[in-house]
């Protein structure tokens, strides 16, 4: 028998468990630990609340979770409740699927002013992640600046631009629905250091902006490359450029309730301005030299009372695990960290790719585990974990407990919404123990 611990129950964790079950059938026992009492990682707390069909991928993970030889062990945090050494003693392989939950810093003057947030915090807030439920961003200003040119920037822009009627049917946390519904923001500026040919925004997410009742996307046609400069681009980038071109052609006057979404390319923030709460952003115009953004020295200011940086994430370091500071993830070679210790998903490769990208990751790490551990070394596995949990007074949450939380969230939903998430660990635990 092989005993495997997977730490993290997001896409990477569940695809890896699926791969383990495919590899060994009933000759493996898999325990999936998560710091939260609820599973599925960023499917629950990252993917935008208005993208419910994407969140449906969790049903696939449920099939794996319900296999006899796979357990969910929620509310157990590696580094707080158990250590790497504990897990290595009990399991033949320990696979870290802990994602990249920390915001990359902007490293700019004024970054600590009020109403300046990283996207992990801001997105976690509207998605009801317990760590960020008390964030309380303000929406009294008429302008917000978003830093970054990826899909997370577009998610945030959409959430700022949707009308109250367009938000109410999503699973946005009610603590975010009320302030966003009363928001005064009517101008959202998205800053990208490089140009439209370098964006990481998908054409589909760009196109979604045209479906919002009050969003007016604005692109300066002068920023768009001539047709012959697009020759070397892949299809995705060409489609994205076509979408930006249609924004440039179709922009209309904004009405009082409209929210204009301005794309500022070749524009890097240099300082966040203000004394207590942010009041503006100083921006430097950039030029592209050999594909890299280089400052021109020319600056301009945007008056803004909310700033959200969407510039990427870092994996949280864990005592005893080698860390790659430059990459912001665990130091690893194709998923292998050291003897019996592996990583997958964002913890392995950084915050790139789609949900589906984590599946081949999971399958490839299980191939390595299979080559390394043979038939298993007769470790104690889950029986040993349960003994340790009893000894330390760790009262973990099972998948059946999560199903109770799930049912309670669905029962508590606002009219038209799929669920009302519990946003505190205590209320999650209370729902789990309800009869
Ligand atoms: C805002 C946002 C929106 C996105 N939208 C989309 C989208 O629409 N479509 C798409 O394809 N992709 C999207 N993605 C990308 C997708 O979410 C990721 O590819 C995927 O979630 C990465 O999976 P993961 O399992 O590596 O990490 P995660 O999903 O982050 O899962 C990590 C898990 O580990 C747990 N954990 C962390 N530390 C510990 C610890 N010390 N002990 C125990 N447990 C721990 C966490 O609680 C979490 O459950 C989005 C990402 C973000 C940030």
C-alpha cells in the first residue's frame, strides 16, 4: 500500500489525487489536507463570482473526493497544525499543492496607503475568503486604477463595472455586494507597462466587457499596432487585438451611470500618491525596446481613490521546504523537491495557465512518485495521521462535513444566487457540525 499526502485542495491537489487513483487503483490511500474547512482553492475564492460555469469544474473534483481511498482533511494547515517532518514520517510521498496565495508587491512609494490592495486580497474579499472578509475597501471615489494586463485585471474591472442587478445573481459575498452596489466608481483605468501585443488577457474575457450594461471600454486607436506589425503573433493575441480594435472603434460618450474602462498601454505606475488613503497614481510612459518596457521619463497623474494591483502571486514559504525567491515558488525540478517531497500546480510553476493546465502537472508528478516509491515503505499513512490529530487535538473537517457546509450555503442563498458563502472559519465549522 502507498500512502500519499497532498497539501492543498485546489485544482492541482484534486488532479493529482485523480492521477494517483488512476495509477494505483485501490493500492493507494490519498489524504488531501487544506488549511480551510472548505475545498477547491481558487475555484471557490479566485475565479470570479460571475463565472459560475467555470466553477462547475469542482463537480469533477467531487468524483475524486468521493472515491473510497481519497479523504479530505480540512481545517488543517501545514506549518501551523502539522509540519513537513510530521507528514514525511507518515506518508510515502508528500505533494505540495498549496498554490500561490500571496500578492507580488508593487514595490512603489505609497504602496501602504489606504485603499490600495493586491488582487489576492481584493478578489478574496469579494469571493468571501475568510482571510480577507474584513478588508472593507472604499468606493467613494469616482476613479479606480488597476495595475496589470492579465485576466485577473479584467475580472476586477468587471466586478467594478457591473450594475447591482448584474451582481446579485452571482455568488459574490453579500459583504461585497452592498458596497459595490453603492459604488461611486465610474472610471476604471487599467495600466499595462507594455503594449497591446504583449497583453495576457484572453479575447473571451475582453469580449465580456461588451456584455455589461454600463461598461464602456476605451482604447486609444493610436496604441494599436498596424496590421503588418501583427504578423508574428499567435491567434489568441490577434483575436485580443481585434477586440481592442473594436473597443477603439465603438467607444461612445459615457452616461452618468456608465463605467468607462480605459486601457492605458505603455504606462507604468511609479508612485501612489496621498497622505493616508490613496488619492492618485503617478504614471510613467514607457517605450518598448527589444520587447522590454523602458521608462521615457515622461509622467502623468491619474486622480484615483482605489488601486488594485493584479501583477501576480507568490507561493507562501513553508519551514523546511527549499524556496526559489526569484520565482516565488518552491525550488523544484519538474515537480521534485527532494526525497519523498514534490510540488504541483501554482506552487510548482508559479501563477500561470488555466485551471486545466494543472491536470497534466498532477499526472506528471504522480509518474515521478510512482518511479520513486515503488510499492510503498509500510508507513502508517492515514491511521498515523488520525493518531497524530487525536494527540494534538486537531478536529479536522471531512468531505461529508464540507457537504453539510455546501448544503447550508446553498440554502442560505440570496434570491437568484447559487449560494451565500460562509466567510468565517467559525461559521463554516458550525455549519459542518449541524445535524
Ligand atoms: C483571481 C483569479 C481568477 C482566476 N480565474 C480563472 C478562470 O476563470 N479560469 C481558469 O482557467 N483559471 C483561472 N484562474 C487560475 C486558477 O484558479 C489556477 O490555475 C488554479 O487555481 C491553481 O491551482 P492550485 O491548486 O495550484 O492552487 P489553488 O487553487 O490556490 O489551491 C491551493 C490550496 O492550497 C491550500 N493551502 C495553501 N497553503 C496551505 C497550507 N500551508 N496548508 C494547507 N493548505 C494550504 C489553499 O487553502 C488552497 O485551497 C484564476 C486565478 C485567479 C487568482
